[in-house]
């Protein structure tokens, strides 16, 4: 169970360009891991584009942003290029990281039950500890919430 003040689960994943990122590489920096269900879907695109549009402000406040889903590196590459996303999208195809962060859950849509990623974000402080958990993320306003928390 992820808790505020506890050490964030480690990760080591490839981004849309095949570059490997691990949490330990960002020690001393604030990191936002935002988990989203699927590349190039309406809510996920809204969320990603809002982070893109505020990217300079996030960088100015020392925040490193990672989008994470179970989509492939190739899918992330298409999505990032289509919407000119300036931050890494991490491919968790084996679902180890989404499970470690507790975002792989049973979901319901149109009366059908299935497993998938729930939209949730984790703000990790410079010491690698969970500073804030964003539950029930609304794609249209989430980037603004995060920016006000790190400004």
C-alpha cells in the first residue's frame, strides 16, 4: 500500500525513445508519476496535452514528469509525436510498476468488468518519498492542481 511519507516504489522503464529511466536517477528532484489508461484516448490526450502546455512552468519549479501506462514503446512514440509531448512516457508492458503503485485494478464500463489502469498520480519528493497522492484524477484540471502544489 502506497502511503504519503513512505518510500516510493522503484521503477526502471523505457520511454518512447527507448531510453531507460529509473527513480534513483532522479534523486534530489521532485518527480510526478502520472498513470493513465491508454495512449491517444480522449481523457488521456487531454491530460497529456495539459501537462505539455504547462511544461515550462513545471520545469521552472523543478518537477520531472513521467506519464506511465501499459502501452508499448512504439505506441508511446506515436502518441508523443502526434501531440508533441516534451516529457517521457514510460512503457510498463509487464505491468510490474502499475501493480507496485496499486493502479492496476478492476474497472467497470458499460456494464463490463475488466482490469486496467486507474487514473492516479504520485508526487515524489527529492528524498524519493511519496509527497502527495492524487486520487480520482480529472484530466482537464489535473495539471493545474499539480502546478499549484509545486509552485
